C-alpha cells in the first residue's frame, strides 16, 4: 500500500535553533497516526511543513507516492491536506457556513452577490455527513469550543481532505465533547481519511490511535503500533530519561498562616457565594467540570473581572481589588490558562517578558532601562527554571509551550508574589515539562508561597493538592483533604448541583 504521506530525512532550522534533523514519518489511508514528544521535540514544525506553512530545508516528502513541495497552506488544502491548529482559526463574527467556505463562497449568476441559500446548503450537507447537528447560519462566536472544533473539521472536509492534521484537539474539551470528537474521527477513518493526531494525553492513545511516532529534540526516535506498546515505553521514548516526580510531598493541611481569605464572593453567574481560605506553604486544588466557575473565581480575586459583593482578605487584612494592578500590589499573581493571550507578549523576547511585571524596578530615573540588571535577572531565571532557549533575546513565540509556561512563572517569581493562582498550568505541555512544573510548584509551596492550582485533570489535582475545593455551577459544593479525596468523590461533588436539579 502506498502511504498517503511519506517523509524521509527531512530537516528544518530556524536562526539559532535546529528544529528537525533527518525526520522520517508516514501516514496511510484510514489510520490515526499520533505524533508525540516533549515540547520542543519538533512536532508542530513537522506538521506545519506537511501543511505548507513552512518549507523544509532538505529531505523528501511524497504525497500519494509523488514528490511534493507545498508552498502555502492554500496549495496543501487544494491537494487535500488540512491542519486544525490548537488555537482555532475561525472568524467569530461570521456564520458556520461562512467560516467553512471563506474565500470560496458560491455566487449568483452574475458572480457579484453571495448565494446564501447555496452556501448554507453546502455547509448543511457536510455537517450532515459528519452527523453533527449545527445550524449553518449560527454565528461561530456564540458556539461552544467543542462546536467550534466541529466547524474547523467541517471546513477541512469542505476541501475533500484526504489528510487531516489535528494539533491538541481535546485540550479545551470535556469528556462528553471528547467522546463526540472521537466519534467523528472514527467516522472519517472509516472513509479512508488519514489523520495525524498530536496530543500530550497518554490516555487518548489506546482510545483513538493506531500508530505512534515519537520525536525527541528534533530527531526521529521510533514508530510503534499502539496495541503492541505500553504507555510507559512511549513515555520513556519521549523523555529519554526517568521521571522522578511520582511522589509529590504534601504539606500538613492547616499548618501555615492564612495568606488569602475569600468570603461570600459574587461575580457574575459563575461565582456565587464562594468562600475559601488559602494558607502559606500549601497547594489548594480547585476541581470541577468545565463551566463550574473555577477560572472566574481566580479572575475575580485578581481584579480581571468585576466583583459584585464579598470580601477579600490578604494576611488577615481586608483589601479592595478592582484591577489586576491592585492584586499585584497586594502580592497576588495569576497565571492564566491562556498564556499566549494573557500571560505573554509573544512578539517580545524572553528577558522582556520575565521583567515586565516589575518593570519599575529596572528603570533608572523612571526613564532608562537598566539593561545589565535585566540581563542578570533573565539569566538567573533561565538557569533556575531550566528554560530552554538559545538566548535571553529569543522571541518567546519561537519557544515550546512548556518553556513559555516557565517564562510566565518566572515573571511572577520576579515580582515575588506571595499568592499565586495557576490556572491549568500543564495544559498543552508534555509529560517531561509537566514533571518539571510539578516539582517547581511543590518547591514554591515549600518556600512558603500560597498556591491555588486550577486543573481539569483529576490525577493532577489529586497528586499535587494539599486540599481540594470542588465547584459546580458557580458554587463550592465541597472541600476535601488530600487523604480523603478520590476521583469518584470529586466527581460526585462536581455534579452535585446537576444531580439535585435533576431530582
């Protein structure tokens, strides 16, 4: 059988970075082929070459047995190769159908006006073939993330795609939405579509993947069949080292003084009468289903969203927080779940991002930057957090997700915040980088920092938390100690209000 895509000895470099070196890869029709590796392994670079975003420096790429060299994503799409990026590429103000056929809209007889009826009919036909119940006229910005994901897939299928590349497609989906996505993937697979799937979630492998190719540090490691390989073996190939973070020591609950206290907080529909305490030296986990209000609580305490009522106390003193600047002045830092949008200036370099939250410290006469001090500070945190970057002047956008996350952490550490909210701190990063983040969080707690960790991954919450607060529909439904918490108990509390309503 001739592979849909075959890559041999493919290499790609950027200024100061060798991204790929003599990579090999193949995809056959009707398979889901997962590409795995730590952040910085070269996965995204390889996918962007396959999709025409980048051009390769050397090596061979065959499509249906014929040499190809896509010069643009449009050329790749025209040949039936489409990529769905982790950050969805949709226009929120347009309809589902308009997004699906943007730039290819059917026109009337004179070719001057858009034929809305035909456009919606074409979109409806593709959605029906996917067994997805979406109105082609619905505005994309009003849809859930899961539905937007389906629009991206439908858009790709509108090109009669034979190859579909999915980059972390489940990173923002709940279990029910993931199950629906997997149903669509199996449907596409049965029709002979070849799917390249990038994921860091090891539990997804057995459910959806046929083969796995592992990359490490820009080089090919191995390709294995899922049914003949263990998760442990694949992780070993990814990291090339033993992970020693299996047991995170937990502090004694209630041992430290109270660093932050929130009383009867109300802020919008997803923060209703929320009260909790956070102590120095502990990691307080916030668990719950999507839409439970966990992120909204963090944003309200940080001053990013307005508070309707309630009290916030820092070290026992009542404070007023109306803006993030107020929160930072009180020693509170917030690492957003969307680090690229709210945590980083991706077009700026590493050192600028590290010092930006405390820039006044690096000004002379409040005008001139103290460049030498900035360089020393950046070098300190690059070493402390093992940030992998060619230099402190590298643009942040060129670094891997795990290293970007470390830069956000460095920014708040430089500010020396006493209270830190970590919202989905390991989303979109690999097992090796997760290991480093876990150890860093525990080290910060051991230093006396007070940490709130919001996570959708229950094993992560159970492993890292000294106490766990569970939310459902904007309210706290329970609090568990580390010793009494289980996945089953957390899920009971996370669905408690839904269960009460159903009854």
